[in-house]
C-alpha cells in the first residue's frame, strides 16, 4: 500500500535526519516506526495455545487500568454497594426497633 502524507517542513527534515542516522531511506525508516508502534496482529487461529496465552498475558499487563491503585476492600464490599439505600446486610431493609408504650 502506498500512502501520501503532507508533512510540515520541520517534520520532513527530522525524518530525513533520523533515517540517515539509521542508514535507511525515509520510507524504510517510516515503515519501521509504524511496525514498532502498530505491530500487525497475528491471526489467532495460527497461534499455538502457549502463544495465545502469552499474547493475553501481554495484553493484561499493558491494560490501562493496571496503572492505578486497586480499590480498597471497603470500596468493593457488599455493604458499600448498598450504603445510602436503606438496605441492610442481607438485602432486606433494616428492621425498626419496636417501641414499647
């Protein structure tokens, strides 16, 4: 596939400089950049079970939410889900204390 991209002169000059530093033509250098930043996904049916497991593990380790601290035990407790809804521990509304006359 051939793609034509209009670049700012500074970007074009930088690409030429970096390509020459790496001993490549500009088109080869750009292709390598694309391959590094957008690797071709292999056909899953052609992967062995171990390769699929490795690919999944890589995906899990690089998943964006893994960059945050895990939630506290209180934040994921059953009680915290129902806090403020007037529901007790076992899913029923808390019993009102009977007043004696």
